């Protein structure tokens, strides 16, 4: 059975915008255009899908995120919003109910900050002993300390006879040897290693939940942007068991696990059961908000400190040489203009060494990529993939770290499109949720959390922003002949959104909802139907 979509705006991202209808058969787009023509070729069994004035677009393609990391975080309870001990208790209790955590199972929280708690101190086990049927461990936002309840302390065999380990402290009640639950440095690190890993069934459950989040956001191609053996093995097993519904492209940790490309050669550059191994991933620096991005010029008010690179040039050329030689794509995390320069210079060297191949190297983040560096990006056919939502989430911090001039040009997308350089846009999930509607809103408005416009001249139009998460992203994955636009012969991967993103006031884009996600003609998500009824 096929489907005919009609009676709504259809954004195709091809030359033929706003056609009357789209005809899909066996998951492939058969025809885009006049209804009268569709009537000639469709048959009685095909279903007419009335869009009721809503908008049909190509499904989103995620150029960079970490789907298995998102799955991992879903297992943990986020306590960063807790303002007092009671909040911690209540948030954990909600989490326990929502996740249906049973008697005896672990409740693990992270991200509380004693500085932001009314009590101005760490909670102790009496707070967490509210849970007397579950071991509980919560981690401080620094990751260096935490608090366990009595049941967890029992499991860790920590009692009044336990000595402090070297380099660590076991907290005690005043004038007593009895542990109060607080564990610091090695005392904490030693025990947190004892928390059991989820078993395979739990991992499957968590993966499906993460996948659901992508689907609800209209994403049908997702990324695992840093696969060590652990992520690669899990994804491979999931795909073998036919447990992946969307398309997932993973990139091997090139520094430590580059032989994943040999181990999983059968999925290298091609999908099998919805999983593809796209190539390699390397990191060249840190993050701008953490002041570890490697810059050409010092950070604001920081003496001569300008962050630092991960590798010397020699090593980076070696990585690129290997990728070019094997004709395999490589993604390089580079945030600061120093790291971007290293990426470009070293890749150029490899092209000189090995000759240029169509490996479509991706410069991931490129937040402080200089406008003067774009010429080289273009010359080398490097794809910059921007994390433009940063402007909203951390824009105000970037002003403090870099000063207004550099902050304004964070993610210089307009300069990029002006030079006709193909770019993509990502959310680096789980850093933030994979919300591409919000990402587009950021790219066209560039409003920070404080409500200021940061970098007016780098705002782009909605159509180009949409391309950054559809057709351009398809190109990044070497899938532009199958995905990213609504054209004859491509996959019927669509989303239906409740308003036309090209027609609403651009400040209101944020309020648009994905109401349907359709893969190869089948509905994977329908906002009007409970997700669980469909799966
Ligand atoms: Zn990164
Ligand atoms: Zn990432």
C-alpha cells in the first residue's frame, strides 16, 4: 500500500516547492506534483492522507550527537535543579516512580550542588534513607564526591570500622565513627565503580527510550558520535537483533579503538539493519564554556591563557593520513580557532601527502571558527557542522570568556553560507536535547538566554537553516541521493509539523511542534496517538 499526502504545505527542499501532493509507494517517493497526475498512477489500495493544512517536510537528519550517551543519562536522575534536601528527596521519588524502579534496584542521581542548596551543605544518609528499599547514590555536580544511603553503604561494606582510604574521606556523624553517607574523592570513586552496569535488557530499554526522543523530534537518522568498543558492540548487537528502528550512523574512537572499522567491516559505509559505521572521530580540543577550547588569542581577562590542543600536528596529520588512505570519513571535534586551524592545516597536509579523496571531513562544532578560515574550509571541501544552539544556552557566558567581538561570531553560519560552503547544524545530544526546531530558531534569531541578540550579522534565513538539518546533513552522510529532500526516488522519510516553518514569524518558530514522524512511508510517531500504543 502506498500513501498520497495532500491538502497542506509541502516543503520539498528541492526546485519544486509547494507541490500539490506527494505519492509514496513501498517507502519510496514515486511522484511529487499535481494531484491529477497522482490519480493516474496510484491504485485503489493506496491511502489518501489529508494533511489538514499542516506542513509536510523531509525528516530531520542529525549531523552530530551521541545516541547511546543519551540512553545512559536516562538511567540517572538529574538533581541539578534541587534547591534543598527536600527537593533532592522529591526529585528522586518522582524518578523512582516514573522509571518504575523496583525494590532492591539502584537509584542513582547526579548533579546536586551544595552551594545552591538552602542548607548550604551536603545532605547525609538520613535524607536518603527515605528510600529504605533501594540503595541510593547521588553524585555532586563536580563528580568528585557524593552521598549514599544506609542500604548503599551496606552494599559498599562501609561502616564504623572502615578507615578513610588514601586520598579520600568517609564522612561521619559528629562525635561518632558512624558513617553519615558522605563520601569524598577516592572514598567516593572507589564505591561508584561498584554500581552495577545495566544488563543487556536494561540497555535495550534505555536505547529504545533514547530513540523515541529522536523520533518525537522528527529525527530519522541519528548519530553515535564517539563509539568505543562498548558503544559499537552494543549498537551492533541491537541492530543484529533488529532493535533499531531509525537509522544510526556511528563513528569509531580513532585514538583507542580505530580497529572498529575492521571488526565491523560489514557495516562500514553501508547500512545493515539500520546501523552504519560512518568512519572515525577525533577530538582536537575542549569546550568554549569550559575555557578549554584551543584559541589563537587568549581568553578575555585570562592573561596569556588560550586553552590547549589535544595533540601535536604530527599526530593529527597521522590521523588524517589514515582516514584519507583508507578512504574513510573523519569527524574532528574542534571548537577554538586554534583547533580549527590545526584541523585545516593538518588535513591540507594529508591531502598533499595522499591526494584528495571524497571523504567529506567534518569539522564538528567550529564554534570559534574564524571568518578568515572559511576560505580554507571551502578549498578543502571540509563540512563545518555548527552547534548553533550554543548561542542561546551559553551565549552570555561566551561574551564573558571571549569578549563581545569574538562572541558575536560564534558559529559564523551567515559568513559560511555567503561563501557557498555546505554546512550542517547539530545539538550534540545529550549536551542538549535533539530539538532541531529550536536549533533552527537559534540559527535565525541568535537570541541568548538573557534575551539579547548575539551576532545579528550571523543570522541566516529559515530555508537555509532547515537545509542544515536535512539535505545538507544527508550530504554529510553520503546519502543525498536517498534522503534530505522530497524528490522522486528518495525515501519517504517525512515529518508533519503543525505550522509552516517558512511562514510563521521567525521568533515563533520555537513553538512549532512535530506532530508526525514517518519513516519509509510508515508512521513511527503520531502526537495524537500514545507512543506506547504504536510500539
Ligand atoms: Zn564535541
Ligand atoms: Zn559530541
